[in-house]
C-alpha cells in the first residue's frame, strides 16, 4: 500500500485468483478507503480480467450485489469500476475488524460471472466518546497510595490504528493513570492513587480523562471524573482469581448456571459483607445476557445466546463490601459460546433474469443465487440442489454462489411458468435445511402454426342469395400468445382453377367472415372449391390451409319449358284423331323440362278444359294425352285443350300449351307430326324390333361415353377430391345398372316396353340437400325431378340419363 496523502486517497491493490477459478468464474480483490467521493476509480476490471473493451457494452456488462445500495458502478466504455454511493465502513461492517463488499460482474452472450471482493479500509472519521459525561467516584481518605479504580472506557467506531490507543489524565497531585493494552479488546485505564487523600483539605476532586485514538491527526473525547473523598474501611474484597474462563453452549436454556464467583474481605461485620455486580463497559451491557446473584456470586443465562452474533463475552465483575466507605475489587470473566447447529442455510436471489424464452438453449442463466449459513465449522457447510422434475439445474460459480441454468427443453404452451424449488442443507448434526421457490416465467416464441378445427369445411349457399351476405365464418386456433397468435385469413384458388375465388368471395382478414361478391346461380355453378390460409403475426410467420367446399342449393327460379313440337309461344297446335278411336287412344305427348333440380324440377301435367268435357285425360307424370272413352255423335268435332305444366317448388311455377284436337271421319285424313301407336298390340311388329336394336346400340354407346366421361373428370380433378371414391357401374340380374360415387348413387333399369323405353333411377341420400335425378319418359320428353325421400321409382328414357352428368352441349333430342 502507498502512503496516505489525503482522506479521500484511494488504497488499491489487485490479486487475480486464476488458479482457484475456472475461465467462466474468477475473483478480483480490490481495496478502497471509506468515505471516498463518488466516481472514485476502484480498478479496471476489463484490464484485470483480460476482457475486450469493445465487447463490454454488447455483452451487457453490469454489477449485481445483494446490498440495498448500489455502492459501485462500471463504465461499459472503459471497464473502469468506480464508487457509485457513499461507503461508511461503520455502517456496512459494524463491530468487525475486516470489512469487505462482495459484488459480481456479469457478462452476457455468453454468460460469465466474475466475483469481486472490495476491502473497505477504515479512515479516522469518528472521535472517541464516553457514554456518560461524568463519572462519580468515592475514595476513602484512608486509602493507601497504589489503590486502583477501573475507569469507564471510551467508544470509537473506527478500528485498528484509528481506534482508541491511549488515555490521558489532567494534571493533579493525587492520581495518576495506568493505561493497559488488551490486544484485540482495546485499551483500558485505571485510576491509581499516588498520594493519600485528605478529606479535610479537599473533599472533592475534579479530573478530566481524555481518550485519544491513533489516527493522523488523532481525535479525542473527554470524561469528567468527580472524586468524593470519604471515610471508609481499609480492606478491599479479593477474588480468588483475577481471570475466570468458562464455556457454555449457545442453546443453553435460560437460568442455566454458568459459574459461581467467590471474593473475600478481611474486614468484619458490614465492612466484610460482599455484594457482586456486573460492570457495564462502553456499549456492552452484560446484564442483558446474564444474571448475577449479588449475594452468592452465581452467574446464570438470562437471554438466548447466539454464537453467530457473539462468539464470546468479556465480562467485568465487581465485588464491593458494605462498609461506610465501601471498597471494591474487579475480576475479568471470559465466556466462550460453543456453536451448535441452530441456523438453517439462507438462500438469496441476487439476480433473476425472467421471463426466459421457451427456445432458450441449454445452459442459459436464469437466476444468480447465494447460500449462506451463520453457523461455523461443519455446521456452516452447505449443499444446494434443485428439487423436483423441472428443466433447470444449479451450477456452482464460486463457493456458495450458484447459477440457475436451463437444463431441458421449455414449452410455454404446456407449462407457462415453473416454480423452481431450491433446497440447501448444511452438514451439521442433525442437518438443517431451507428451501427457496423461484418462479420462472416462460415467454412465448412463434413455434405453433394456426390450426383449423376441421380438416375440410362444407358450406351450403342458396342460389340467388343477396350479394355481400355472410355465408360462413372461418375460425382457426393458435396456441401461441399475442402477435404470435394474432391471425390473418386469405383466400387461395383451388378448384376449378378457371374460376378465381377472389371474384366470387371475399374474406375478412381479421375475423374470417366469408362474404359473397355475387349472387350464385345453381344452374351455372353447382359447387366450387377453394382454400383458406390462416397466417399468424409471429417472426417468422407460420400458416396452415383448410379446404372449403361450397355447394349451391337450388331455388325454384325457373319455370317449366315446353319442348318441341309444342314450344312456339302464342301458337295453337292441332292434333287429329279418328272418330273410331277407342278409349285410351294416344292423342299427343307434351314434353317439358325445368332447369331447376329436385322437387323444383319435378313436373306434373294437368288439363285445363271446358266444364263437362270428359273426353280426354293426361298422365300427370308422363304428359301423355289419351281418350277416356269412345266418340259419340254429341261430341264436338274440335276440342281445344290447354295443358298446364307445373313444378313442385315453393312457390310453384308453371307453363301452358294450347292444342286443338280435331275429330276426323277418315283415318287417312289424320296428319300428325308423329306416328302414334295404340297402347296395346298383340303382335311384335318390325318397328318394335328396330327400336329395340336402336335402344341397345345407343345404350352401349352411352356406357362407353359414361366411362370416358368419368375418366376425364378424374383426370381433371387436382387431387382435392381424392378422398371420394371413383365412380362404379354395376349390372344386376334383372337387367338394371347402378352408377355410384361416394357422393351419389343412381340405380338404372330399362323397361321392356318398346314404346316408353324408360329408365328407373333410385337416388342415394347424398348430397343431403340438393341431390337430383332426371325422370325422362317414353318418347322424346324428359323431366328433371327432386330426389324422393323413399325408394320411389321415377322412370326416365335411357337417352336422357346423360342429363345426370355434366356433359356440355347436350342436344335436346336423340
């Protein structure tokens, strides 16, 4: 150490303990005087630790400690450690010889912890003080020179050379001062009688006792001594020993006898009766811890002893007789406290770095902890560990300093925080332990993609719905938090690719509400598919898709349409029948079609004829007009008929056609557009054979076309409907065929009636809302009908079965 020049001069020295520490933890020792100015340089830790100065700021160099004040700071630009707050040694380390402040320098990326111990040197900033301003003493005039009296000691908060070093007594002719050095217990002074007192000449003496410390310059304090000269006995009590020593365990119960003192007095009577008492010296009052029986001299434990606070007591005892001029004597009692394991370890957290990211690497420091035990020896040795199954462990830094580090993977979605229990156990007998629970919060990272509740979403929309209506609300979930869980929705084109989904729909990017941009027409588009993508706002963002199928539900928005040859609007059609026509004679067949589907396309035929006319009837499902009876002479020659074709929608739509039926006498005059055949025929004509051959031929062509169509459609599908099974055609022993897919099934059978050649279709229950079948009757007429709730058969001609499938440009007739 150098020579002190001023009170603010800084004592500095440095010792690097690299041999005792690993490269991640090391210790520096500095020394500095108390009461130095703020900003005083303690040392350059960057230089002493061989750190790169340019990395100090990026590695977040900081000073941490367990003290209530931030006594030191560090300049991250230079690495200089400086005084940041007033340091009062007497406040920081009261009643201790060695005083040091322990701090830690922490560096991040990677994390390093360096222990720094700064010794605080005492300066002479406190003057000696006596607890009392004056001291009253009684001296008998019969006392002989050489009599001694123990004087009160002065208290100096400073230590070492700055503590009380000597005492001085004011000039007088009767007393001198004997100053005794007690080593680590300081110095004491005894007042020594040099010359016999004479009460008659001077009954009261006033002296000044001055306590002087060893500082430079020295400080001092005074005490006024008032001596009353009295007449008293001439023999003082005498202890059997001048020094008593005793040992007592710190867990001794109150009332335990420590020692019994013994003093004798050669005087007789009241002058020889001795009373014992404890002497208070300075700020130490032994009577607070021990009781002394004034008559027997027995000393007992009064209060709880604590080895950690006071390992030993130096007690002064006094024996005084009861004479008119009492005489006293003193002895020293040293009481050594034996340590027992009565203090559990204490766990303190000096720094807590929370929350910790859930993707933190193994070894990431979460908290810095220190374990202390006030006991000594093995009672003060501790073992520290983490209890329970948590992804953290303790890593020893230096002696009783530990780092709580990550020891396993973290998942905030599974466990958002951990209550880490740290236990410390000493090596005493029996061992004592303590626990400390540290709550470590786990912060979120974007490690979870959005998740839809359904793998495929089916939406059913009525045709002609209002533009701008909300047809569905997409909802996705994200297990992350905040921005990592804030989702945005976008539309992606899927199937068919020739229809941009952005032209049909719009989606609210925040709420997922899907809004139509146009009114849908079932007859143009029955279904389409697209995808919705949900993307979170994390960095980097994560996303997922869901397939959405939109099915357009049919509305009854199309009226039936009359097909040729009766399709011309405003024209009146005519048919001729012979007068000899029997009942059931075929007159004409009305063909109509409805662009709708299901019940909206299920057509029925009715005659709107004059009242009382019962000559004709019409098949409500076939549209065939036949005679109900033979002609009579009373019947009109011309019968105007109005045929009403109605669908089964709500509300029902209809169309009408007018036909004039003319009765002729000669069958050669019958001019019709079609060749009519009676309903019953006994023989199998050549025409029927030709028709049967044509039907079979066209049926084969139809099957080949159907198989080709299915193959083309499967080839066009982009894979999004791969979950549906391929179409299948099955033949049955009764001559019927079944066409089926995973979404629909049709059972087809051909009638043996050569005139009607009907197809019977049995629809399956899928699609559940708008499944459709086509009923096409004999001849050239056909009708689209609604799926029947039970297995109700509907007959259609074979050539119109193609209407069940999406073949473009289908001709109205075969």
